[in-house]
């Protein structure tokens, strides 16, 4: 559970270029993560940010995580640093 209302996430991801950005970012990360696996590296940190850290970056991080979870051998944990820091 992200703490982000589904409508907010839908709004963010419906903005022009948002879905394309997430898909392109995931496509760029796929060979990097495969390389990590070949080198027996067990952790990679991927950070996303935006001005407030409570809407755009949360929605994008969750969508990116959903895509990366579909890669073989990849487990994803998401932490939203700024959620709850009002």
C-alpha cells in the first residue's frame, strides 16, 4: 500500500509522457539489472524524486516497481521517503 490515492496515481500516470517515461526507464534498467545478476550482485538502489515526493515520484516508483517485478529473478522493495512527512 503506497498511501497514494488511486485517483492521484491515475492522474499522474495519465499526464503526457508519464507512461512513456516509466516504460523507457524500465527498459533501460532491464539490462543493468541483468548485468547485476550475472555479477552476483544482490542489491541495486534506484531512486526517483520530484518536488514534493508525495505524488509524482510515488506514482512513478510504484509503476516502475510493478514492471521490474516482472523481470526474472528481480525482487523489488519500494520505500517512499517523504510520505507521511507533513
